[in-house]
């Protein structure tokens, strides 16, 4: 038994490391409006894929914070190619995306990469020049990392969550805590927005 454990232990470690790498965002921001668009341009990013619920608006309503609204308008001013990719229902996603003036893909089933590939083709964009921004490591970050995109995690806007999301958040918080402890991610705020590479 001891020999079996000794044999499989390195494999389990490799599996855990691979899983953590796929769940690790390149950057971690307090909120989406803290992201410096000029810094993105400096990193040759020309395409931004956005999650909707709890990233741009709370999941339970359509209220867009003025600061976030201005940040989204700056995407247009700076000529970024943008697409909203949401696991949400088409009616809600379409209504909000139309208000913002961005193309969208609903019912994306992230972490499936299908919707992201579709968006890249639609925008004529390359993965190496694309960033995906969202509030969940098991959907947005995992999907983005699978395709080699620059991944950005933001804190969820809403404090109230659905029961299923609450359970996922418990696991997510433990993983994020582990990543911060291991110095693999660090929260970047508007005050400390150096946009440094994370390990």
C-alpha cells in the first residue's frame, strides 16, 4: 500500500498543479473599472471579452454603476473589439448588451470554450491579443486559460448569491486564498494599479 501511495503521489501533485494553473487568473482586480485600458494596449491587447452578471451588473438586476458605464464607454473610445459572453439567458443578455452597444453571446455554458472561439472568429481576433474578464474562476478564468487568453478576475458585484453559486464561492474562496498565499495572484486596486505580471 505504501508503495502504491509513493507511486501515485507525484501524479496527484502534477494533476493538482495543472488544475491550479488553469484556475489562476493572470491578474486580479478589485473591480473592472480599476483596469487601466492604456496598460492593456501596451500589452498588445485589442480585444476584450466580458462576462455580464456580477462583472458588469449584479446578477439580480440590470443596474450599471456609472463608473463601470464610463469604463465601458472608454472601450469604444479606445477602439477595443468587445463581446459580452454570458451563461445567462438570451432575453436578459440581449437587453443589457443592446443598451451598452456591444455584441453578445448568451447561454455560453462556460467553462466550455465554444462561445469564446465563436466570439474570436466574429471579432477577427487572436487569443494572444485577447483578454477575458469575469468574476468566477470556474467559468471565465478556466475557459480563458484553456484557450491561452489573458485572464482577469474581478470581485463579484453582488454580495447576495444563488444557493448553487454560494456553494461554488466557498470552494473558489479557498482556491483564491491558496493562490494569494503562494503569491500566484495579488489584488490590484486603482491605487496600486501597476499591472505587474503575476506569477
